[in-house]
């Protein structure tokens, strides 16, 4: 239907907006772009990262975008204006991923360290720093109700955390290899993990 041309280097990620009207891309050219899904036209060029833009996702209402970069920052952008609203700074080499909470009020970042952080979107301030893993956290996501977070780590464990307190509620052990991802079931009662040990649990 369309070839979205405009980035000058590798495109690292691409996602649709919640309403399907636009597409968001992140590129090694240090930028993220927002494209009209119907016409293929670039409608925003989000510039501000100093190194590769690694990932980019929309907030649940589609009004905001969060990007991560090799420059050790995550940035929150206003979709309509293209303005950078907040810059979040990683404690480690760089952020692995960043996502919004289901209500869009919080952001969750995972980095190349054992640390995961929960941030206030409006202020850019860190609400909680989740410590407990012994190696890098590869992924971190919110539960469907936004009350918990699950993290997956190189240390072979997944952990479930309280968003309200930042406390670790459960440690999910049993894999023989590093974990690459973890997710909640749609109703939030079950957790799923994927590992280097050739299994999912």
C-alpha cells in the first residue's frame, strides 16, 4: 500500500497508533517519525536524540509517544505538536524498552542493568526504582489493570512488582536460561515467560 521513506538509516521499530490512523517509526538516524497510515506522508519528525532511536510506542490514547535511544535517554513527545515534553535518563548504558501504563499516567523503563524504573509522565520524575534482579532486565510491562509490573531478566527470573509501593510481590524462578520477555494474561491472573532454555512457562 505504502513505502514509508524518509529515514536515512535502519528502522528499528514500527507500530500503529491505537486508532490505526498513524504509524510510528524509530530509526538509527536518531529520529522517530509519525506517518499518516492512509497517505504514507510523514506528519511529524521527532528530533532530539543524540544517538540511535531504538524503540517508540504510543500512549493508550494516542496523544503521546515515548522513544528510547542509545544516548541513554527516553523521551516523551506530544504527537500533535511534535514537542518533547520530558527526557528520562537511564541509570545504565541505555534503556532496553519503555511503555506506558494502561491509563497513560505512568511510564515504565527497562535498561541494561538490574534496575527498572516507574516514572510520572506529567512531571518526568521517577516514582519507583525496582531493585532485586541480579542481571540486566530485558523487558518490563504493566498488568492490564496497571497495578502491577512484571520484569524479565538475564538472571533467569521474572519478578512481579507493586506499582503503588514498588515492592517485589513474587519472584518467578524455574528457567535454566536468561529470560527475554514476560507478559500478563488479558485478565491479569497469569504470567508468561520466554527463555534462552528453549521453553516458555
